[in-house]
C-alpha cells in the first residue's frame, strides 16, 4: 500500500481528526450520528441479523415471547448465535449507531417505528424496505402475535422472503 492511497475507517477518522480546520464552521453531521455508544444485545450476531423489540418490563423478553421468537428463528433455519436481539426501551439509539454496533444486513423491528430510529422513511407493518444495503421489516410487538394466527401468517410470509426464498 502506498501513502497516496490510505483508507481509514469512520472510527479512525474520528480519532485522528477531532477538530475542524475552520473554527466558525459547524459540522454538518449531527452529534447523534458520531456519538459512539455500546448497545447491549442477546445472541451472537454471526449472520448480522438484528431483532429490535421494545419491552419496558424485561431486559429482553418475557418467557412466552422469547419462546415465540425462538420458534420463529428456528423456522427460518437460524439460531440465537446468528442474530442479535436488542431492547430499544433500555437505550436510545439511531440507525447509524445500530449499523456501527452490529453491521446488520437485516433489521426486524417489533413494536418499533422507523422514526424511533431516525430512519428517513416510514413503512407499514409487514413490508420489507431496502435502505443502504440493508433490509428493514416492521411489525407489531411480539405480544400481539401470541394468540393471533393471522398476524403470525403475515409475519411468516415476510420471514420466508427475507430468509428462505432466494
């Protein structure tokens, strides 16, 4: 590699270039984008698949919802080692911070709206949206699926598109 073509990651650039060259010019990047945070998760994230839930009562999910999620994951031929599960209620973050922490290719949001993550679009439940080389899916909270076969069917169609159909 020559000195004329050095590639620096975002993290390295932030460390090396902490100040602007012109002091009266404000950065165009909001503080929430550059603010590095640690997001707690459950799972191994080996396949860069992110499940985001919002639960005020539990660190992640109550047993019945965790069983449902485990069954969904297994039906998609995945395991907890393949995904990361994050509870949005415990931490405030945006999609930039999620990308930095998890390098997710597929992001499934249960009871989370795209505006919560400061995404520049909104999508209805059970629609897959491509954005910046990532696939996003929004759905109702997992608790809504426990006794509702119609919702489970709608989710299953989307999960097949995301994970099983090529």
